[in-house]
């Protein structure tokens, strides 16, 4: 089996495995929506719950709900993107050599490949935007002027060697450790600053809720497009047609 034939066979196996596990992946997305987004799209309820959380944990404490919701959403986005890339590889390796006539199957390949590429890029942007929450929140917390404590430690070590004394050769080592702790009392927290922290948390929830619902729709549609066109994607010119042409994978 040639290298290309081997990759083609592996791409078919990987595609079939993803399609087979499709219902489980969709169920996992639905489970995250039900578990990690208890308030749905009701942002007033979200704000009230998060305000209580902030009062309990402190303005500089981690948001309890987002601490689990962010990684759960991130992991599913990453899985979907990886699976879409597998589908793209499957299609690219089954594009036939260019020739006149009987190109309907190739058109199907190109249309599905275009849809997969656009969906992958859309989900990738959503995934890349997640870390900005932490930097935005850190900046907002820093502007609160909360009391801060800083500590430092200095360690000094000296060694003295002497020879020929009454007790023979001697080696002495002394260590001095100096610890210093400073506390800044901070300033009175402006109500708008504290509301800014809360607003950032609520907005993150809203963005994640929108993203996870978009992911559900996109992933179901991706599976549907690949599944119902699988035979054309695998053999665009029929069972006897060529499945790979030089440079074919660069057509989309």
C-alpha cells in the first residue's frame, strides 16, 4: 500500500469513527448547556447569582461558575475543530484527478469542504477569544485598588575556614535570613469599578452561552453534511473513479 493510499484508508476510518460517535459528542454538548448554563440566556438571573458569588469570594476571587464553564466549553470547541480537520483531510485525499465531465461529485466535495473550512475558522475564532476574559478581568480587578500584601526574603550565607588551630582545621558556616512583608491599605472601592468586574463575568457567560449553542448547531450540521454526502465525498466519480489526483487537495 502506497503512502497516499495508507493515509486515505486512515482518513476513512477516522471519519467513520467520528460519525459513529457523533450522537455521544452532541449529547456531551447538550449536557454542558444544561449543567454549566443553569440560567440559560436570562442575564439578569446570571448577574444576581454572580453578584452573590463575588460577595462571598471577594472581588478578586475566581468566579465559581465560569471556573468550570470556560474549560468545558473550550474542550468541546477544540474537539469539534479537530474533528472538522479530520473531515477536511478525508475530502482532500479523495479529490479525483481533474478531467472533463462527470464532475458533480467533485462539486459536492468542494461545497462541503468550503462549509467545513468556514465553520472551522468560525469556531477557531471563538476558541481564541476565550483567554481575553482573564486579562480583561485582571485589569478590572487591578483598578479596584484593593489592599495588597507583598513579601520578600533575603538569604545570606557566609563560610569561614581556618587551619592549624588548637582544635585543628575548622570550617564554620553561618546563614542569615531576612524576611520583609509590606502591606498596602488600598483605597475605597468605586462602585462602578466593582460593577465593571461583575459585568465582565456576566458578559463572559453570555459569550460562552452563545458560543456553545453555535457549536451545537454547527456540529450537528457538519455531521449531517458529511454523513449524507459520504459516498460522493469518498468516490465523487463513482466506485470506479480515481480518488486522488496530483495537487487535488489544494483546490479548496
